[in-house]
C-alpha cells in the first residue's frame, strides 16, 4: 500500500490476553489512512497468533531478532513506521473510534506543533492495592493541568504554570503514548525515547519536544488506559528506580527550562528536586538496612 498518513504502532511483549480488543479498537477507527505496525519484542505467549487472526491489509507484523526492552522497542517502531504521523497503541489500551481522526485534525490545525494529546479514561482493573495513578494527588495535578490549558501551548508555559500552581513536574500530565499523536520526524529529530528511563520515558520525550515546538491539547477523552497488576506501569510503580527517574527528570527541566524561569521559580524547582532526592535516599537506606 502507498505510504499512509498515520502509523498506528503497537509494541508488544506477551500481550495476548488483551491484544485482540486493542487491535479491534484500532481497526474500528473512522480515520482509515493508516498502517498498523505491530512490533513484537520476543513474546512467548500467543501474541503473534492473535495478530495473525487479523486479515486487514493494513497490518504489518515485525518480530525483533532479540529483546530490545520498552524504550528500544518504541524507538524501533519509530524507525519502521512509514507514516508522517505516529500513533502508539499499547497492547492493553483501547482507542475511541474517532481518536485518530480527532488527533490528526488537531495536529494539522497547528502546523508547527510536534504532538497532539487528549484526555483518557484511566481504568483500574483487578486488585486496586499499590497500582499507579490512584488517589487524589494524581487526579488533582491532572485536573489543574487540564483546567489551565486549551489548544496549543509551549513547554515553558507548562513548566511556569506548574511551578506557580504547585503541580508536581515529575507527573506526566500529557499522558501515555496511546493517547498522543506524534510528528514522526520531530520525534526522531529529538532523539526518540531515552533508554535511560523506564517509567518516565514518555514524559521525558514530551518535555523535550515541547521545548522547541508547541503541543496541542484536545479536551476530550479518546480512549482507555488500562492499569492492572500485570502491566508494566504497575511493575515500574513498585520500583525504587522510578523515584530516581523523578530526580533525573526534574534535573533535565532545571537544565533546559531553568534559564527561562524567574529566580523564584528556579528555587521552587530546585526544592522539588531536592525533596525527591531525599525521598530516594531514605528509600535506598531502608532497602539496604531493613
């Protein structure tokens, strides 16, 4: 088929349980000019069998020769994609039927923007103990972010508003790649996903892209982010490494956005990074001295 406008990229690893519903939501899109690129990272379950059951000519399946891990597989998707826009869809997430059409329209309406993103429903499944994105803290940060922005805005505006209102800049308010549409060339030019990150790898890229071009917020829920004990987000949530990533990402914000902030804002940012650093030190001490 000719090069499509959009590549819906589905990075998979042992995702057979939820993959069928995810792919059905992709093929139910009202926007039809897309390829579906499934890049499997060495699954040992029935993931590839689920994919093989779909006979739509737009599907293209690639199996990696060796495990690349999450950031590596996402970057491999970017390299293999043929569309000028890239829409990730994780193996256990769901898209609303008009999700791609809505995000394409938003991005085409802002020619200088690097990405468009939307609200999404966060659906916690199974036991709710110790799952990420629970509790009033996360909901409060996201609701204040949604209230502050409409349409296109720059990363510096996001950082300034967060520091003024007291949001936690280590929280990914843009959201997961399943609910973001990227200009492929912009993402590649920015260096793609940084493999030094695990949980915050997407937030790191969104912040890097927003430094050089606007991003566009669509104030509408365009899908379902499923959070369950078997998901990678839940696994990362329980790791000390995630706290270390919060320290690192705030350091990146200080380095790249700091020169454009007031002295008071820089002080608040430094204090936020220090709080995470102290938390990391305390948790590290407890882990080695139970």
